[in-house]
């Protein structure tokens, strides 16, 4: 593993602790970057990059979510991107359900670190606690069997520091537990779960709904999904074996492979720092 760039931070990370639980091709720890996804994309584009590779930043100045949404995190929170080769997990290309696998692995890791906390996965890419978002996930397929996972977890800070438009939607680990969650501790719990789950579900995709079901934030609830210009409302029945959201609507049962559960008018585009 490559040695990270060393910085003085309140929450240092020892790469040897990561190496003890997962065999990484590379680990980069940067003091600041616009987006860890940008650096991870460059690594994914280089066929010489040993994988899997992790890029982590102490400060991310231009993080983005799905569909162009801006991303806010408390200072010192976990901002990381992970480059993975599907061929290492028995597949030719990344599967559509990879973002769900990351959500499952992350929710399970957070629950293991604090048994009193009950994280859930909000399809397709958020992890919540008590209905508020604590983590976001984005997965991009890069070609040649490679994909980049972007992971942001509010391990530090407080929603009191968040932009006013977001304070009712988010939560941080200190808000819940009263203490910062060390990033190294979370990575040690999360990375083996993620890579192991990719192996497990590639070998047997039919296991995906069962792994997701106990973590589903929406099961049995009426939800509205936005797909293009369509607004679709129905009772959530979970997901199918491909990771599509299943809704029971007045028009019948729908399987949504791609949609958003956030009204486009409510997507946060960011605001100037003050």
C-alpha cells in the first residue's frame, strides 16, 4: 500500500490498520481536495492502478451527490472514494445494485459500532438514522469493469453547522451519540463488509432483497418517486433481485430501476460559504 500524505488532523488514520483487515492496492490520504471522486476517477482511468484503491480527504471543497446535488458535511467527517474492479468479484462489469450493497455494508458497519443506533438504507443511495440522512453514496461505472464508490458519512460536526435548508434533513454521529466517530474505526468496519458483500451478491444475486429488507427505511410506507417528468406514488414493497424499487401503485406494481425520491425542486444546489 502507498503511504498517505501526512497532515496534522484531529482524527488521524493509520493505513496499517486498514491493511490489517483488507488487501488494498493503494491508499491516499489528502489534506484537501475538491472531490475525492475526481482523484478516484483518474486512478480508475489508469490501467496500471492496483485495485482496490481508496482516496480519502480531510476536507472536500466540491463534493457532489447524485443528479448534481451539492453535498455538505461537518468538518472532519469521512469523505472517501473507493475504486473497485468488478472482475475481482467475479463479474465482467459493475452491477446496478452496487450502490445498494454499499448502503447495506455501511448501515451494518455503523450499527456494529454503536448497537443502540439503528441505521436504515433509503433507496437508492442514502443511509439514515431516525429518518435523517447520515451518509450518502454514489457509484459511477468507469468502463473496463471498474467503478468508483463515493462515500460521505457525517462522522463529525453538528447539524447546527449545516446550511439552514439542510438542518431538518441531516444528522451527524455526534448529534446521535455525543462523540465523533473515528474515520479509521469506520473504515475498518466498512471496507471488509463492502468487498465481501460484492463477492457474496455476485455469486448469488437472489440474496440481495433479503440482505436489504431488514434495513429498508421505506418498507410498507407510501412514497413518491420522480422519474424524468413522471411523479409516481405507491406503497414501498422493497426491492427486486436487480435492486429496483418496487412500488404498489393504483396502476399496478412498478419496478423502478432508476428514479429519485427527492423532489427535483427540493434538491440542494449549495450556497456560498460565509
